[in-house]
C-alpha cells in the first residue's frame, strides 16, 4: 500500500466529545505507527449547527493532546483547502454530484417540504427501561427520478429549489468490509436515496466525506459504529465513481458506568470538561486510547510515543467500552505522582491559590499534595485548612490506635506550647526535634505526641503531611495561635 494517510474531520459545533477525541487519537496512531500522515479537515457543511469559537476549540484540543497534524487549514500539504465550506465555494462537490447524475447514480429532486412530510412514517417500540422509543423516518419514493430531461431543465431554469439525491437500486444488496466487524451485507431496499447536495448548495456530510477522502488520498477512515448503517451508501458512491474504498475502522460505542451511551449531558463527556475537573492531558489521552483497545502487553500506563509503537487497530474490540471514572482517576493520580516537580507545581498553583490566599510556601504545599491526590481539583479540599482553621469537634482528638483522648491531648498541647513559643529554629527539623524530645522524655508512643499537634494545627482528620510540615508552612505565629485555640476547646 502507498503511504498511510488518515484524517480527523470534526464539525465545529462545540467542545470535543470523548468519542471524537478517541477517533482523532486512533486516526493519529494508525498514521504514526506506519510513519504516515495525519490530516486535519474542518467539516463545516452543516451551517446551522456551527458554533462560534468551535474551530479554536478544535485547535486547542489538538495542541493540548499532542495530536499534531501534518496537513490542515494551517499546514497546506498540497490537498487543500482543508475547510469544507472553502472547498464547496470552489464548486468541487457540485461538480462531482453532476458526474453522478450523468452516470445515472444520482438525480435532481424538486419535492417540496409538504410532499416530503407526507412520506413520513412512524416506527417505535418499548425499550428495556419501559420507555417508548418512537421516531419518524422518511424513505424517499424516487418520485423525481422519473422526471424527463425537459421537466428537469424547465425546473432549473425557473429557479425551483432542488436537492441532488443518490440513486440506490431497490433490488440486490451491497457489501462492504470493516477491519473490526468484517464483511457486512445490506439489502438495497433498506437504503434510502440520501441527499448529496442540499438546497443551500452545500454537500451533506456523507457526500463531502467521500469526495474529500478520495481527493486527499485517505487510506483509513475511523469513525463510530453508528456509521455502519450509512457505509453501504458510501460504498455505492465509491463504486459509481470507480474509486478504491479506504479501509474502514468502526469503533465501539462508549458508555457510562450504567452502560448507557455517554451523552453530552454527562458532565465528563468532553476533553475540556475533563480538564476542568482536574485531569491532565496525558492521562486523558492514555485513558481514551484504552476505550475499546488494549496493547498485547496489557500495560496500562502508556505515553503517546509508547501508544504509537504499540497501536494495532486490528485489536480494537467490538464490544462497547465503558467510561470508568474510577480508572481514569487512578490513572490521573499515577501521572501526577510521576510528573516533574516543577511542572506539577505550575499546574497545581492556580488550584492552591483559589483556596489559600495567604503568602505561604506554595512549593512546599505542592510537594505535600503531589502523591495524595487523584485530580488537581482534589487539592482544594485537602489544603483549605492552611487558609483558615476549620471549626472542628474535639472528638477528633480521641483515636484508639494512637491511644489519645481529649484529656491526654490537652496535656500534650499545654506541655509543648511554651517549647514552640521559645523555639528559634522554626523549621521542619527544629519542630521535629522539639516534639520527638518531648515524646522520649514522657515515654509515650509517637502517635500520642503527634496526633494532638497535627489535629490542633489543621482541624482535620486527615491531612497532606504531618505536624512538622504543616507547622513549618503555617509559620510560628499561626501555629501557636491554633494550638491555643485547641487548648481552649479542650479545656471547656
């Protein structure tokens, strides 16, 4: 085969859904695994659904995930333009639609909206949740296929609005091959004469894809398996033109934990949703790569370079892939733990500053939380006590394992307070020395001395870091203030 060429062809309609991101990733991996080219094409033929700023979201997502395209609107590789509205303006689609009309594989349709509405039929059934799934379908009856040449020319001359439809035979069947699902055969009578050129002159998504994929020499087409039912129509277009079909790779559905389709309303269905929830790009890409595919080594943590090396699209599963939030959180925590300290600090800083407004040592706080969080957002809930001591219950001083209670905790804090007040070396090691010397002198367990101090300065059951780290970050004055509050609480 000649050079592998894949394309990611998103519509600029909003944030990038996880399913679209997976398509982009697999297209990228297929191309890069074979040293091929990865093309970005903007599919903006559905003008009504366009969202302002959505093209920027596409570029931002591609950059953020590291899926660098070799050709696209901003990188001409000789197959441009790479934006469908620009291609449409040059007349490409109409030209190819007319070639199909000449071959008898397409025809002009002048039917009005009212006439098309009269062809609608309602189909429906009750699904597993006892909900009625009813939808209207319109199967075109080939009415305009039988217009004479004179009638067509008269209609065109009169400026009557029209669409161009594909002419699919009503008999026989169409077979196509998919790399995951194998050969699939569909009876032609089940296929509708789909519209190729809309009344506004724009091509439909289905027609533009076929023309552009051929002209851009695309070798592999990756998309969700909801497109399996449309693929026979594409096959018939390729056959009518006498073009070679690309290799089809239809991906399994992505479902939520309840095994329902991951919808845009789920709250974590887009790349930008996940970034806002504190996940890092590398973890998102790693996780998405495993939604429907796994390497032969069964390794789970993989960089983009490792994915390129390992990726084999023939190992993609047919079964739906479950978006497992628990697994994503775990994977994200692994990436955060192994991250370069400076990079982690820069990522964590905005989250720390959201809850801690005092001038504290943010680098020290970052070092404490790095191995204790699953997402960056988790930082806020575990460091908020640095800003302000929460109101807590003295029951927290009672800990069976540490052998502490309100009485002996009060004694420890009263004994240590003057020593902290007199301490000049107010560093982690200086604070540790004071507490450990006290524990040794008293002959008590470490927990009996440490638990009351940590509880007093944090007001929390669990904290990132122990008493020494917290006290050194808070500083002498604030630590002592909090210990005095604890003594007061315990004395009541």
